[in-house]
C-alpha cells in the first residue's frame, strides 16, 4: 500500500522481530497526549532492544504523565544521534505531534499498531486491528518469537492492555486480551496489579473531582438522548489547577449516562485549538465520526482535532453529525 509517496508493506511477527534485531541507534516514537498503551508499548520495545544490545530512546512530543512512573522511573536513555526510527501505537504520522523539525519527516522503518485507521505511513507495518492494544500486538510478537517476559516488560504490557480496555470494561477486552493478561499475571503474580488499577482508574485529585462535577452539571444531551457532549474550556483547567494528564479520563464521563450511544468530549487547548475524544456505545462506530472530521481511531474510541473555529460551532457540528450517523446504526 502507498501513502503519501511511502510504500508500506504489512509484515508478520517473524519478519517484524527480524527487523527489530537489525536496528541500530533507534528512536521509538509514540503519539502526542501519551496514554498507557503507547507508553507501555514504547518502553517495552526499549527493554527488548536493550536486551538485544541495541541503543534506543522513547520519544514523545509531550511529557509522559507522572501517572506512569511505575513504567518510566528506572529507565535512563543514552545520548546518541538516531539512525533509524520506529513507532508504537501511532495510527497516523500527524499524531506524533510537535516533534523537533529534524524528526518530523524522517522515514519510519516499522510501525507496531492496532488501530483500524492506521494510514500505512511507515515503510513496514506489523499490526492487528482486532487486538485490544498495541501492547497486546507486541505481546504476540514476543510470544511468536520466544522473547521471554521480564518483570519490566510484563508491567509495561499489562498497563497498556488495561488502559486501552478501560480496565477490561470495553468491548475490545476479548478472549485474546484476557489470555495475554492471564499469561502476564501467571508469570509475575507479585506485580502490584490492584494498586495500578486503583491509581489508573479510581483515584482523582480534589481539583479533578470538582471539574467532573462541573462538567456533568453542564453536559449537553441531544433531544434523542443518544448523544452527550461535554466541553472543557482551557480556562476551566486553569481554574482547578489541573495539568493535561489529570483530565485524561474525562472522555468517559458522557458514557455514564443510560441511553447514550455517542459520548463527545471537546477539550480546548492553550492555543485555542480543540482536541475531541469520542466514545461509542453498543451500536455506534465513532471511528466513522472521527474520520468525517479528519481523525480516526477505534470503533468504540476515536478522536479528531480542530485547529480553527469557535468551540460552540465545533460542538454543534459534532453533535449534528453524530445524530445523523446514529440514524443508520440504530
């Protein structure tokens, strides 16, 4: 497949591992607004390459949230000039964000991913769009090639699968996802799974709790009751003194309402642009909504961005398109 002048070859796990073994001084690129899956996959790849004697560094356009310190705390990267680039959990090159100029257009030799919306921007793609997480895809690569789980990679992979399945609540938490986690937990039963789950999915700061209350008070529900939207102005984050990573989970709030099929979260950025997170119920394909606005992702979790336009107009467009598309699904 060719995308923007790049011919992309889909490869299997054996070919992907053979390629990993031939890497040299590699940057592992993960997407902006880093989440548990891209962080877990990126850092697990770093560990695998380290064991192969290959220098690597995980590179992200935005800071890694402190929430994932269990993964990052014992990792130090060597300084080197990269010779090769790979990506983890990145469906589209534009999702890499505002990287330094010298990194933006560099050829990406290999992409490891699970997004159905992957644009085939890399030279080689090892993926499974039916997998719950990029970390599950990497787990299969390890299993197919006899790469042993270490305590560090097990932690990375568990966090990635747990976060991308919403702590195993989402429909992508299928038998393969549970099988992968079962093997991870049998290999390392003493990892702090309960603490990780509580910190990742339950605990919130006082400011975040106040924000949630405000957002739910102001939530916009369509006349049909099937679309719910929350708008988070940047000024509101400042009022409650919240960092970007502290508001990560707000996208799940609209889906807590009975009858809602499409949950929309519009987050205004410091520069005035808006990032949109979409969540789907039993019948909605929110990737189609995201693609309508130039974004993408999964059937039940997708996103897009607006770099211009008034927030009220953006919210109205998103609701109107969602309601129109729902007519075909329900």
